[in-house]
């Protein structure tokens, strides 16, 4: 019997500007650039997970055997 594994992809967002503004409200991030925010979002870390859990709503999106976490700013 074949088993199908689901693959979870990196987080994606539908509202980069809203999340970037929320990112800049965190202490020490006031002058961070959009590029620095991109680096923060593309490198897995506990800080990124905490940020997304507190500043965004996760909506799972399924496509074949992929599970994508799409984040919307709150």
C-alpha cells in the first residue's frame, strides 16, 4: 500500500505591507528595511513563529500533497 505524505511549505502571506508594519512596531525593528523583514520571514526561527502567531492569522491551503500556511495580518 502506498502512503501519501503531506509536505508543509514555507509560510506565505497575502498582506506583506500589514505584516511589515507590525514587524516594525517590535522593539529594535523601527528602522528595519523591507529586505530585513524578508530575511526574517524566510529564515525559520522561534522569533518568526512567535511573530506570526501573535500578528497574523493562519489559513491552511491544501494543494495535492502540499499544505501551505497562508498568513493574513490582523
